[in-house]
């Protein structure tokens, strides 16, 4: 299934509990938000309309994107943990009296990175 063949785009705006459903067009997915905002502004006479766009994706695409986001979060968490462990190692080596140059050599990082971890 081609995402571009999923039919017309629908914009739903709610203001004061009132809902407006209207159809509009955009040439690209990147233009949908602006087109929806313009359309909602026409219907509500309010130029400061908050629009949230959601896309209907094929299940295979949605699942892949969701898994990628999960893996990104796991990766960020792993990097945060690695940095905390390096800071712990630097504190221990510093307590043992090693210089920053020696810590860099022992840890396999640059002296500049050791300076960052010390502070």
C-alpha cells in the first residue's frame, strides 16, 4: 500500500467543545499542517489555531517506526548509562591520584573527554 494513495486528508478542529470536520488538500505531507491550520482558521475566524496532524500508516510502516523509536530511546538510555559509568571510573582513578593524561590513556579516551567527565 502506498501511503500517498490513502485518500483525502481530513482536518478536525475543536473549539469550545465544537467540532468541525472539513477536507483540504496539500501537495506534500509536510504541507498538511499548514493547510489544516489555514482551513481551521477559515472555519473558526481564529488565526491562532492549534492543529495536530496524525497520519494513517500501513501497519507494517507504523510498527517499524514504533520499534525504531523504542530502539532510539534504548540507545539514549545506554549512552547515558555509559557516560555515568565513565564518570564513576574517572572519580575512582582521580581518587587514586592519576593525572588526567594517565586517566585518558587508561580509559582510552582523549584528555579533553576526561576533563569533561571530571567537571
